[in-house]
C-alpha cells in the first residue's frame, strides 16, 4: 500500500516532469557552427522554428528558420511580406536539398501574386544566405536581412512560412498542402521584443475571395 503522502509527492513530481511542455522547443535547438541568436520562437504551425537577432542601429535582422519539408526531397520557405499579411507579395527565402548534389541550398523567390512565383532577388537586401540539412530531415535557412526603413520604424514585420513536398529539376517548387496548418502559417514578428503573434483562422480578406494557393 503506497502511503498517501508518497502518492502526492509522486503526482507533484509528475507535474514537474510535464511542465517543460510549456517551455519552448526552439530553446533546446543548437546549431552546428555554434551560431547564437538571442530570440527564438516556436512558430504556431507546421512544426517550424525561428531563431533571430535584430540590430536596431542598422536595422539588420539575422534569422535561422528551421522546418521539415512535407516530404523528403521537398522545400521549406520563410518570408517577409512588406505590404500584406498573406502570401502574395512575400519576399521568400526557400531552401531545399539539391537532389543531384545532396547539398542544401537557399534561393530567393518573389511571390508577386498567387499565379507568379519566380526565383528573383528580393525587394530588400539579404546576405550571408546558406542552408543546412539535419539528420532528422529538417532544413535550416540562415540569412541576414536589411529591414526596410518603414518596417524598422514600425518595429514589426509580417512573416509567412511554408513547407512543400518536392522540387523540380529546374527549381520549380511543388505545391504545398492546403491544410489549415498551411494556411495559418503567418503572423507578426516583433523585432524588438522577440514575441510573435499569429493570425488564427487565416486572412479573412483572402477567405472571402476564396483564392487557392497554387504553390508557395
Ligand atoms: C549591422 O551590424 C551588425 C553588427 O552589429 C553587422 O553584423 C551587420 O552586418 C550590420 N549590417 C549592415 C547592413 O551593415
Ligand atoms: C542541382 O545542382 C546542379 C549542379 O550544380 C545544378 O546544375 C542544378 O541546377 C541544381 N538543381 C536545382 C534544382 O537546384
Ligand atoms: C472555395 O472553393 C472551393 C473549391 O473550389 C469550394 O469547395 C468551396 O466551397 C469554396 N468556398 C467558399 C466559401 O466559396
């Protein structure tokens, strides 16, 4: 017979064991080159993580975005949308593993509209771009971004992220899923306080128009 006091102790201990669930997953993620970012966020959908630092003196944002393509051989993307909250207009960093070389690469895409997703330089400066692949199938996008002055003044940027299943020989991105998680993967990134809010339920403007997402 277990004494009641011991039982309470055991229950209290289990509660302690469970409580780490509220702590961030991202804070346990380490980088192979020991890069350090003071802020990290467990993004609210697609099991994605953003590590970042922001230097307000020169409006430079350094990011490491971690996600796992929806299928092996797929892609991940992280974007700033300078003018809107959804995908259209997103200035995107996309990573995938080149199937012939096995090397993870980053490319930039300007999602000017839902029908036009083309590899392109972004509307703001980015540098130190690189990608890494993890043994668990995840990919990481590293980049530094010169945040445009108007967004820097506001102190927040609209971020969008996505994962997809495949990449064509010519770099064409295979369509991502249309599940709720894929449509809710956007939010506001607070540059100064390191906190993020995500829009729940998606963009009502887009819902009304019932647009579909052709591919990222
Ligand atoms: C801003 O300053 C940081 C160091 O604090 C530096 O790494 C970065 O390259 C600078 N950005 C620009 C655009 O000069
Ligand atoms: C993969 O790498 C090869 C060799 O560098 C290159 O020719 C090809 O365009 C790359 N493919 C993609 C999809 O990036
Ligand atoms: C949106 O389009 C889909 C597919 O064409 C359709 O099944 C759905 O009913 C539409 N929703 C609205 C709100 O119009």
